[in-house]
């Protein structure tokens, strides 16, 4: 089998998905980027030579068309990056049923549909799946009932692939990023900055949100893409069912010890 692989990246027009497409194309692989919006996909396609395919991964017909278009273009499928996702805030008592359904359908049902359509082809190539979850799959925060639940379930969906299909050569791993500067995170930070009237705007919001992280900064999409690229590659051939945190070390912290660090100053 050639070292050149064929990879679908969902949510490939911006953020981590776009950075992953750039990395894989720079390494010489064929990439199909998918998403709901044509314009960002076309920008990435023009920049990198990836193939853009507009699709909504919550729609079974769109998913089937995406996989078929990939096979028509390249004749095979070696990798799948499940990156498309949405977030809606709120505790259980606050999340509307409509928002709950949107988050679950996008973050969990969409990946399930993609996997169902891609699985025969990934088994044929002894391929690799990488899902983009979140540290919210491992730790919870206030007002994150739907998002954290969906990402924890996504992690277990990928682990089910390892258990059920690992003996056939399929690898399925999950990356769990912390705060990363993407369009989605920028929107959250804008709301935070506005609510707290932070004079430094979005940059100060990121600083506040990552002040307890050992890295003391948000990640960049390229840093997560590098982890995804490694997990897709033969270099990670014995890594299966892993949840790789790409979070600057934030999940290594015991919150019960933070009170002993007198450098921490409350905002209010």
C-alpha cells in the first residue's frame, strides 16, 4: 500500500478541520473536506488542493454522497476525521429540547452516520478514524450538559470501533482538545468578554480561561492537527482506543490544590 492516503475531514472549512487538511495535504495525502458552508471549504480547497464537498453529516443521504464522491475521486478511503460539531450552553434545567437534539445530532449521530457509511471502505484499507472530542468528554464544567454529554458519548463511540473492529485492522482514536483558538471558541470568548466587560476583549477572555492551565495559553489549531495527523499515520500503528488530551496540561491539575497557589487572583 502506498504511503499516500485518502482522508475525509468533516468540519474541514475552519479551525481544527482546516488545519488538519493543510497538514495532510502538505504531507502529500489526498483530502476531502466537508461541511455545511461552501465558502470556507472552497477557500481550503483552493489553498491546499483538497477536494471540497458540501454536506450535512446529520443527513444520511449527504453522508452517503460524501463517501461515494471520495471513492469516485480516489478509489479508496484510508482515514476519517470526525471534526464537525456544535455547542449549546446550559445546565439540564436550562437546555431546550431543541438545543439538546441539535447538539446530539451534530456531535454524535452525525459521526455515527459517517462511520456507518465509511466502515466497509476503512476495513478494506485497514484504515484509521480520529474523532475530535474535547476535554469536556473527560471533565465537566458549568452549563455544559448537552455538549459534554455528546463528547463523552463520541469518545465511547470511537472506542466501540476499537473493540468491535480492531482485530480487522481498524484503528479508532479520539483527541480531546482544551481551549483552542477557533471560530467556535472565539464566539464563546466574545460572549465571555462582553458579559464580564473585559477590557482586553477576546484575548483577555482566553487569558482568563487558560490562567490555571500549565501552558497558560490557548492552543492553536495546528497543534491539534499535528496530533490528529500522527494518530492517522503508521507511526501510531499500536495506538487504538486512546483518548489523547491536547490541552496544555489542564486535565492534569487537581482542582482541590489550586487554593494553595497564591498567584491566583479572583476576577471579582
